[in-house]
């Protein structure tokens, strides 16, 4: 099956901050300080996206600097913030967010709709905009300041309505180390064959990346009926799909189900046909045969999930699905969606 798949691409993973402000707009660090700050924290790609202002800067400290801007444009009472990456000039005045998207597309720039939840955007309005690459699914600043960091419900609305967009986690940092700290909370891992601007923009256009607040996705494979995901220790793995579809595996609920099944509990027996527990590579493999001929093999060690293999994934998905993991601190990582044929 073909889909945007960073795990089978050859190349290197680059940690990227795609939305950050400097003193050139309302940030507290000077542009060079922003780059140094992220470079010291292990980032290899940074875009300074000041408000309606293109801040030019050379790459330095092993950090590739992608020219970017956050454009604000109002329409019908909503303020759209559009993060545009890979532009060489500031946009002409625009009356409509669609004008900015068209302008960006002329130079093959990447367009991200910033913080839909924070902006109280309409779901319908987002489906009417055309040609943007991604929406922000997590924004550290919006989370820390007003508790509106997660916009994943917008993502699933768009995906459910056939709009193919990727999801990015960003900081939107203004304050950096000054409390309340709004940096190093959300980023993307981009897979590129070469560390240069065009390769990064191409990977963003094609969805060759995933987003994280901490957890690492180590591998992902998919065939027509099987799915395999391997990750750093997490509490929960979710497969999110169209209305009523999907699957959640939570470590605590799983343990209760297994206990219930062993005790012949009616509830557990109504879901699970058989459970086999094996050991491999220092992990416990819980092979759970569900009622309905689906087998879910779960890798577990030290009370955490490390991945799973599903034989019969079609049972749980329709039209599209995406994988999301959550660690024990509530930090998430998100793979980009898979659109089913
Ligand atoms: Zn904004
Ligand atoms: Zn911003």
C-alpha cells in the first residue's frame, strides 16, 4: 500500500521547530538567539515565523534556517493565522486567507493553518479553504497560556470530510525560557535525504514526517491487512478513523481485560476469544485473539506499551486512519494519516 511513509524512506531524521517568534515581532529572543536556543536543544531545522514580517537569517550552529512568516488575515469575523514556510518575500495585502494560500503556492511554499482551536475557527470554513498542506494539531504556546493547545478534533473533522491535510506540532514560542515557558513542547521529525531547504520543504509537502511532544515512533509498517507500530514506552496507542471506527489500547485497561478473561468474566469473554503470552527480546508479547478473527499482538515491558501488531486492521478503519500514542505524562506523538484506497 502506498502512503506518505517516512519510515521506509532513506535519509536522516531532523528535529524541526516550524513556528517561532523573535524580537522582530513579539518574541523575547533576538533572531540569532532563537536559532542558538533550538540548536542547543538538538533541533536541526528552525523557521522564525514573525507576525506579518519575514525575518531573514543565515543557517548557523548546525541548524538549517527556513525563511518563514505568520500572516494574519481576517474573514467573516475569524482571524486566520497562516504559517508560510519557504518564501523569499512578504505577501501583498490580502482580503482573504485563500489569497495568501494562492500567493504561497506560487513559490511552492508550505502553508500551515495555525492553532484552529485558539482562533475559534469554524470547522466548515476550514473545509472551504483550499490548497494548504497542514494544520497545527498541537501548539505549545496556546496550551501553556490558555489551555487550547490541541486542535486534533479539527484534523479528524477535515479527514472525515475527505480533506487530505497533514498535522504538525509546533511551539509558537514567544517567551522561551521565561515563565510561562512556551518552547520545546511540540515539534516535528522530518526525514530527508539531504539537509537542505528544498528537501525539507518537499518532505513537508509530501508528509514525510511525524509530530511529537516527547514519545518516539521507531517504526511503522502497513500492508492491506496488517499494521505494525513500534514506539518508546507509552501508556496508550490509539488508531483513529472515521465515525465509530478505530481502536484504543490502554495499558491499564488491557491488564484489567486480561485479568477478567482469566477469571472467566462475562465482559472480557464477550470481546476476547483467547490470550497467549510469550516472551521475546526482554518483552512480553500479549497475543490477543479478538472475537471476529482479529489478532492484536501487544509488546509490553516494565508496565508500558512498546508497540503492537494487528492482523485484520481493516476491521477497525474506514476511509482514513491515523496513529497516535500517549506517554505516562500525557505527551503525545502523531503519525500522519493514511488514506485508504
Ligand atoms: Zn498565531
Ligand atoms: Zn505565532
